[in-house]
């Protein structure tokens, strides 16, 4: 599709086989967007990118980047992983574009290029620039006590996405939580919220009877401190005193800071009920998840993320228990949510309910299936994504009749343009 009506787009993104969910998302999105009047070139530092018919690939490290000025739109698929997104920091300064902010908190990325390189002054200067000297001072005091800001719940109030988004001319997010944060920081930046869903996920057929034992319960994704796996294991050690007809599956690599986790089941007396599966490839990951009866995703503190694990579970019709925080708090009422205060007690009661009440799991499963069928249609989401891109393109070519604005709002019901808002007030943080 190279006619004059086609939109020419540069996607700056991670890409398979790089091991990142954002790269997988970009691959699926680009593949489906080709069904519209669109020309796509992918800029990625992936050395051997998986090819897609009709898409040209360029490496930012070896290509003539001046050609980025030739596109109608530039789309940055942005996350906080240094290995996959660091080069984008310099690119967006020179070539502004629309940022799909997958990870709301970029504090880790900014911390890595400043403090972790021995440049504390630049790190504190960034904090002062965006949040004021008081916040910078308090964060410094925390660091003196070996409390890293990015490991605490306050990080969503000082996400440091501002240093990147200051160059953006539009932003796409996947939650109201992230949308509100971005709009407060940049009142005149167009911000769009779009539903997150993944391609190739189907409802898993399951039938439950009174003798369906044991219950397969899964925790998926890398084992890191904010996944609260230690809390989950402690709860299961208490649960097994009353109910032992369950198997807990832990799927994902173990971070260095959690290297003690694999030893906990034996210490807690539940080693026979816990299985570690390590990191799996995508197909094995999906197959393992499809065998689960219940998913646990307890993120605290949240980094403002939209969980691909929970999204997959919902698309498969598998019930999930989450924390009542960030994007997770926005999930429908039928999703069981655990408060971050007294997390263990609330989780214990919920798990006992799933294991004791025969109809509870069946009821939850019906609700997840219904929601998936009505709200997580990938084709409809891709169509909405294209409409956002077309909307932004028409603004740039001075071809934007008033009627199209009304039509877009009616069709998408997701556009969140933050023009004419009050200027941002200084962020107040209570330690």
C-alpha cells in the first residue's frame, strides 16, 4: 500500500526474538495494522529481527537516521528496560513522535543512566527539575538509608517519564491510572487510553466438578521483590493446614534479589505442593497457563504497569486474584482484589473460598469468559489503534474536518485529549 492516501509510519520498538513483551506486542500490532492503508518501517536495535512481509527494517545503530524525518508519524513503543529502550532517549529528542508508554514508571531507566553510573548529582537534578527541590532532598535522604526510591510505592508519584515525554507530541497508555498521571504532568499533550489485549489468546475449555482436585494455581512472570512471592508462599503454608488439595506453579526466572525464594517451600513444609518451572518460551508459557485454574498477580509496589499475565488470564477465561492498586484496581468488580494492607490475611480468606466452595470457581470463570468475549477483541482494538494514528495524521496534514472529531469520539470512546487543562501543581509526596 504505497498510494498517496497511505500513512507512512516509523515504529521505533523492540522486536522478536528480543525477550520482551513489548517486542511481542509490537510484532502483533504491526502485522495487523498492515490490513489498513498504512506503510510501516520498523526501527529496532534487534540484530536479527523476525521478518514481516511488507515491512522494511532498519537498525538505529547503523542506519541513516535522517530518514526519520520523512515519515508521517513516528511511534515509540516505550518501556523501562535499559537493554531494549535506552537508545530511544536520544532519538525522540531529535525526532519527536507519539509514545506508547507501556511502563508508566521510567524511574529505573533514568536512575540507571545517572545514579547507577556514579552520577548522583544528575539524578538529583532530574528529580528537582520535575518535582521540586523538596522531593529531591527527601529522596536523597532515603538513599542514605539504603532505601532506593524506585523500589518503594512512592515511585508512581515520581515516575520520571517526564524526561522522555517532554519531547512527545502524543501519548498512548493502557490504563486510567497512567492516563491521569500523564495528563497532570503535560496538560496540553493528547493522551489516548486503549484496551490492552494480546493476539492468539483463546478461551480455554474447562469443566469443574466437586471432585476436581487438586487446584492448579499459577504465579507467572519473573520472580522479583514486587511480585510478593514470599508472601504468597507464606500464605500457602498456612492454607495447607486446612486445605492441601492444590499445587502452586511458579513460572519465570528468579531475580538475584529473590534467590532465596526457591528454598522457601522446603522451609515452610510445602515443597511437595510447589513447582518451579523457570523461564519458558512463549508457546510453553501459554500452554502452562492454559492448565491453570487460578492465577495470582500480587504487584506491590506497582510500577504503573498493565499486566500481560493478567490480560492473558482474562482472555483465556481463567480467574485471577490481584492487588487493589494501579491498573489492577480498574479491573471489573468481579475480579477478586486484595488490599495491600494486611495482604496475607485477605489472600488466605480468598484462597480458602476458592478451595472450599465448589461453585465459586465456576461462577468466577463464567464472569471472566463473558468479559473476555465482550471486551477483549483484538481485531477491534487494532482498529481503534489505527483510528488514533489516522486522527493524528489528519491533524498534521491540515485535513481535519470538525465532523471527524465527533465521529472519532463516538467510535472509539477511548480518546482522552487533555487540552485546556490547568497547569500542573507541584507533586506532594507523603513519606
